[in-house]
């Protein structure tokens, strides 16, 4: 992690965002912080007959926004003198963010989730869905409250789908990097399908525990193979039976991780409306900060 792109979308409430950025950047002399905000005011998009006034108005709005951002980042600049900040004009916020990420060669995009009740309220907006769908680097959505000193990083894996091999590897490396950066433990979680209600129909009720243990043993074997191949060390492997979104939501209440790291699959066309059913449900249900990791390009 060498370049961190910090996105300010709520200038009135940046304390928790900058506090978490400081935590991510602590002790990292090689980390460059780039702060960006993307603005657009339709009133400045006037007709060609009023182009001169349009340019003047746009310049005024940009100048005011740049001045506000400079004031906001001043506390951060004291600690990180090399910090860069920019205000961009783009009607598509997500597009402006991705352009900034590309220019900064960002390894991670950190975006505030605003004053929304839960992350799902944010990522249902077109701009945020497009950001998560099209980002080629991990995106961290953060909100209040602050991270606890001993909070852990929780990484969700799917070891049964061979098509997820590269994504699982990317997830493990990103989660490990974040855990090391925060100085906390890395825990892994695997959620497997809920089959208990159907064992009677399958005539396997007497063997439910045996089947469950067999599945969990297989998960442990597969996860060990994944982590050994990636050279990843972790604290705990948590195994949960059920639907991923609900299981992670319940688990987050008891474990209280600082971050939950999940994978996403970008899609085109009509299917691009969502990131994938599982990712969409997780983003909607969990109250924690979430890091979405895109599937590596093939």
C-alpha cells in the first residue's frame, strides 16, 4: 500500500474519515495520501451563449470548494506534509473518483459513507454502485464509530468455488495488509449453505452432525491450502452455516471487527445493476466498515 486515495463526499462530517485515515497511515513513511472531492453544479452548465458567465461561475464554485477542502485537510497536512488534495468537476462522481485513483496510482480508495443509517443506504445510489462495480482497486466504505484498538479484520472467503481462486488470493493479501497496517489480528470466515432444515427430507437427520463436521473439515483443508499458497498467517478461522449476508451480520455483532473484507464481481449490461447477489446483501446487512476487493482481471 503506497498510495491512498481519500474521497470526501460529506465536507460537514469528516472527523471519523480522517481519524481512520490516520490509523491506516500510522508509521508508514512510504505511504502517500491523496484527498479528493468531486463536485458538480448544474447551474454552471449553461448554454453556449452564456459560456463566459458559465466559465466564471464554474471557476468560482471550484475555487470555493478547493478553499473549503484545504481547510478541512489542514489537520492531516500537519501530520502528513506530503499530502495532496484536489477538487474535480464531474457530473458523475464515481467517474471522477476513478480518474483520480488512476492518476494517483491508488492501491486503496477510502470513501466516507456519510450520515446514513447503514452502508446499504449508500451503495444503492448509482454513483456508489458504479464506483464499486468499476473500481480496479479495493474500495473501503467507512462510517462512524471509530475503530477499537483491538478490533480485528475479518476476511470472507469462498473456498468451494474454484472460479474464486484468484479472488480468494487477492482477498487474503488485502486483508493481511490491512491487519498489519492497523496492528490487529486477521480472522477468516467461511459461510456454507444452510442444510439443517432439509436433512429430514434427505433422510439424513441422524447423520447431520457427521455431515456438518465433514463439510467443516473440508473447508479447513481448503483454507489451509489457500493460506499456505499465499503465505498468509491468520488468527482464527470462523465457520458459519447459513446465508452469507445474515451470517456475517450476526457475526459482526459478536466479533465487532474493524473491517469486513469481501470480494466483488463487476458485471456489464443489465446484470451490472448489482455487484453480485451475495456482495449486495452483505453490503446492505452488515453495520461495519466494508472493504470490497475486485476480482483480478483475467
